[in-house]
C-alpha cells in the first residue's frame, strides 16, 4: 500500500532518538537546491553591477561562498548532536528571554527572503502560466505554505528533485552563455578593482551566513551518532557548489544582458534557454520554492519560540503550527506585492543589513558550542525559563552589542558609509570585524565556564523536555 503524506507533528521541541532518521548526504540536496535559486542568481548579478569585471567576479563569488559556507556548515553539525532547532539552542548563550533578540532578527531574515523570493518566483509562474506576476506570487505563496506545513521529511524529498533539475538547467544555461558570440567582449575587460572585489566577497559570504539561524533545523532529525565531519561536509558542499553556480550564472548573465537582465531577470534567463524555456522556468520555480519553504518553516519556528517564551505555553498544537506558517506567508506576500521597481538596490541593502547584525550572533553561537561548552548541553534546561541557562546572559549581550557597534566605521551601504570603508575605497570588511570581535569577547567573558567544562565530565543531557512529550510522533 502506498504511503500517505503525513504532516510533521514536531515543532520547536526535542527530537527523541527513536524518531531520528535519514543520512547526512541528504543535506547536499537541501542546500544545493536552496542555493541554486533565482535570488542567488540576482545576487551574482550584483557583482558586475557594483563594478567587478566578469573574470574577477568568479573568484570573489567562490571565495565568499566558501568562507560563509564554512561557518554555516559548522552550525549544521549542531542539529544531530542536540536534536533541537537552531534558535532554541541560542538560549544557552543569550538566556531564555534573551534569545528573543536573535529570534526577532532571524524572523526578519525569513520574512525578507521569503518576500524577495515571492517576487521572483511570482515572475516565473506568471511567465510560465501567462498570468500576472502578482497572481504568480500568490500561487507561489500557497505552494510554499503547503510544503512548510507538511514539514521536514517532505522538504528533504522535494529538495532532491529541485537540486537535480537546477543543476542540469543551470549548467545548460552556462554552456549557452559561453557559446554566445558576444562572450568574448565581456571577458576582455579584466581590470581588477580591489574595493569591488572585497565587496563582492562580502555579498556572497552574506548570502551563506544568513542561513545560519536555521541551518541546523534541517539536520536535527538525523541520528545523534551521525559523524560531525559528514554533516559539516555535505552541508558545505551543497551550499558552496549551489551558491557559486547560481551566482556565476548571474554575473555572466548581467554582463551579457545588461539592462535587459536588470529589467526582467526571470524572463532573460528563460530566453537564454531557447527551446527549453519552460524547463528553465520550472527550475527557477523549484529552486525558489525550496528556499521559500525553508523561510516559512524557519519563520514559524521562530515565531512559535517567541510566543511560547512570553506566554508560558509548553506546546505548539498542529493547528497553531499551521496558523504560524500561514501568518508568515501572509506577511511575506503583502511585502512582495508592495515591492518597488528598484528591487535590486533594496535587496543589496537588505543583504548587508542582515550581515551586520547576524555575524556577531553566529560567532557567539559557534564559540559557545565548540570552545566554551564543547558540545555539552543540558537539553531539558533549554526549555525552562528559570533553568541553568538563566533568563538573560549579560556577557552574550555585551559581546553582541560591541560586535555590532564595532562594525559601524567599516560599513559600506547606500544608507551609510563608514570612515574606514571610505578610506579603503568602499571595501566591505565590517562583517569580518564583527565576527572576530563578538566571538573573542564572548569567549573572554565565558572563560571561567570554559575552564570548568574542560576539567569536569559533563555528559550531554538528552532528557526529553515537556514539549516533546505532548507531540505526536511523525510516521514514516
């Protein structure tokens, strides 16, 4: 008998050992599919728009994706080990209530990327079905909402299809671009612009780092004994390969297409496909659907965590879970339908804004996990407002605040250019400064605890919290 589609029952709670399943190589498909989206193509186009030559855009894209992808892959390893969503684990650094701050920022990430994805995904559906882009965005939002409600298992399954389709189509498009008679003209210009190169690296690193707040959500069902190296490796490979492929395609398309690409990114790529234009649009839709589903799925868990923290609620019912997903989709759709024509410019500012605020969080989270607590956590205490992790952690907030503020002189955006960035000719290194300073300060303020951990045998506590006992097991 064929298996029926089963809606995921778990939410923000701990995943017990008997419900763990899957192989780490599935992460390759999830993160390749999430990265080979039309949004990543648009990000690659920004490299050329901001002043990089095509030839220098390629190494900047690969370097930025590799650096950002390395840090996000380190987050991915937390999923199998702890069995809880990424942002629940942040309570160990910021405290039960203190974690609401990064949760709100993460929620902004989800809604922002979801909205931009609806704009581009709506264009693809509109072109394919010959309906207005606004109608396409509505259809796309419905598809994303449905897949997010069904949940984890089917997100992974769908990503296999999206990853293979995107890989085939994007490679075909690259071949067609390279075979274009005008490609020689755009590759002859190979002057190096240091500031634009560094800014390009920052953009691609930003793209990867913004996955950090929810990357462990898609590895938390893996068995606890999953090798850390495998989790990190498959996540890194999928992210860097997917992101680099999509962004290189975007840089080449922007240089070749100029204003035509800038006016209609989706339509231009479909035109490049020639006779296979419907397949190109289908790949765009599937790739973007993966990313949007991750945003709506992560968004509802952030929203649920915030609400349960404030209301003392100890569980999230299936009905509430669906309502949270619908709410995230509705807000994102409203933003998408109100999007202005200067989408590329706004998207650049959005990426850089997220980078300034999320890299200090990422540094604190990783330093705590790998260096301070050395992967040892009491899982049950993460769900207690007066547990051992406290309500607020002043040390984490101090490190975070300084990590954000220290970036101001190094910032380079259309909203503000810091004096150091101006002196460097526009080069963008603020995110790197924030990463090092926030991580270093957090380690310094937590050093006493780090020494205690190194001299004490604190086995990982996997007591199932109350929220896990009230949920129904997801069937295979």
